[in-house]
C-alpha cells in the first residue's frame, strides 16, 4: 500500500509557475520509474501550469491528480493500483477532482485500469502527453472517460511525428533531455518496446534548440535520455546522425559544461563514441552500460545480442582510452532458467569488470514477454543470489572508493547534503557523489576541485583544494 500521507515528495512534481495566468486550482503528479518518466512528469507539470494550475504537495486537496506509472517491474504497478484505490475515496467526496493515469502501465493495462478504477477520468499512453491539457479541460467540463494510447511510427519509418516539448521557464542546474523514444531490441524480459513503441530519434535540430534554451536559462549539465541512447540518429529526415556526432554538436553550445547520457546498448557501442569520451571535455568520463547477465547462455536467453567477451572488449577499450572512467551497470538476478553455473558467471563478470557501482534487481515477470513464459527460478533462491551479488558489489565499490583517497576530483557543486546541511555535495566527472565542507565563496553550479579523504560505499568525502 502507498498511503497518501506517505507519498514521496521526491517523486512528486511541484515546480514554481510563471504566475502570469489566473490560478484555476492545484495539481499533484505522482511518478514511478525511470528518468524518462521523471522527465515526462516535468512535461505534464508544465502543461498543467500553462492551463493555470499550480503545484500542490498534497493529493488530498489537489484539483488534478496524475499518476505517471511504470511497468518495468510488478511492484510499481501494485503501488499505482493501491494509490488509485485511495483516490477513489477522495473522488467520492470531491467528484470534481480530475484523475488521470499516464505512462507505461497506462499504455499496456488501460482496460484493466478502467475496470478496476472506474473513477479515473482519462488514460494517456507514453506518446500522448501533449493531449493531457485537452483531456483535463474535457474532464472539468464533465466529460467522463477518455483514453489516448496511439504509439507513432512503425519500425524504420522516417520520424515525422515527434512529441511537442516544453522547456521549464526557470533554469535548473541539471536537466534531462530525451533524444530517442522506444526500443527495437526486444530483450525477452522487457516490456519497453510494447509500452514505448518502436525506436525513434528526435531530430537533431530540436535537441540542439532545447539544449541551447536550457543553457540560456542557466542549465550547466544535461543528461541525454534514450532506451538505447547510443543507437540515436537512425531514420531521421535529415539523414543518419551518429550519437558521437550529436555529442560533439551539443558540446559546442555555450554554457553547457557537462554532458551525460543513459543508457547505451553494448552492441551499438563503437570506437567513435570512445574517442568522443576521451577527446571532448564536456562529455563526462562515465558510462552506465547495462550488462544484465554474466554468462553467454543467459545473455542469449535474454536476447541481449552480445557476449561477455564482446562486452569485455568495450570495457577494455574504454579503460585504455580513459583509465579513470567511471563504469556502472545493471544486472538481473534470477532470470528464468538461471543455473548455478550461469549465476557463477555473473559473479565472475562482476569481479572481472569491477564496476564502480551497479543496480542489481531480482527478475520480475512482465506479462506478454517471452521470459514470462520460461521456467521461473524459485523466488527464495533468486533473493539469496541477489543478496550475495549485492554483497560482492558493495565490497568492490568500497575498495575502489577507498583506493581513490588522495586523488583530486572536479566536482559540480549542487548544494547542501540532504542529511547534513553543513556538508555540501556534488558529482565528479566520473559520477561519484562527493561530499565536502563548503566555503562562503562557493555557490551551486561552481566547478571545484576536491581531494578525496575518505571512500565509502556511496561515494567520497573530501576537502576543497
Ligand atoms: S534494450 Fe532491451 S532492456 Fe533495454 S529497453 Fe530495449 S528491450 Fe528493454
């Protein structure tokens, strides 16, 4: 259950408005899932602000409540249904409250949502965010139940329909910029090609325009988003634009000091990208490249289209080009049919690659994916394996961070730490969280040099140089 009183403030969108319009009421957006969803929620917030709504921290009093859902695992889906159940009670007492369900779960489970939560006013798929203002207006006028689920473009089509996007009026130090939507890879465990449709890239000029606008508003760091971000640039009307070329173009925009991206797909990782990471100072020396499994038969069942050795070759090339590069990854434990030997392979791969950090997950069957039909691993066994792998990785991360004591890191200052306001924090170029004691002259957005004094499992603590 997700009691409304416990709704995470970290994931609800509440940004200041321009204040130029008449206030029509308040909104609350609850977000689950990845950075792409967070970014989509920001777009939703901007649309609602343009309609004249202002943010509220409290769904109990908001006039418009949007749920931006995630389908990658079962847990966030359960939370969304639980939240909808609680909203039913509110809607009974305030029938004029507008409730919309958006995101990946909306895309694939619209009929079930309508059946289980008839109090929902509209359901919006991942490619239809720009229809939200019209749907809110219709709901306010009493029109009940609408859904917009169209996913654009078949595979390989030239991109002509691209989502309309707003840029927040007030500058932020860091911003996400989607450059590619959907995915053509169809890994057997993954629901994304169904929830977000086939792979399509945004035209380069639109991305450049957005990043330039963000820079004018004060953004210094952009993170480019795509499911397989390094396959960017196919099927554009302007012709093919390799991801490495896009990075070079964006690095020339005045004011943009740091460029990150997530997540590259290993098979599409080519030498031109390694060269850009090595040669272009605005492109950060960090790469989050999902491994998912450490044994070839496991990777084959996942349909990951690379082998442990071909992955190792990319790691070798990256570390040869930039020895201090930060490498992080995603790993699934308990994938259907995972044998002891395959799991040992994953452990061996983690010990061989010595990632700086890893997100490790227990496999969660997703409806209508091939892996959901395969023979499942006993849940308790999968949990034990996951705990074991987390232990191993935690030790590796700690060892790496402790070995960095004495080295200097360029850190972009973000501000006071959430836990201890007397200590400030920021990220190094290689994506380590660094804590340090500030001086009066330091402000968020500054690039400072910090010498590491202590390594810990989640980063470094140090002193300004
Ligand atoms: S590459 Fe695989 S895991 Fe990643 S989004 Fe595409 S189908 Fe899903």
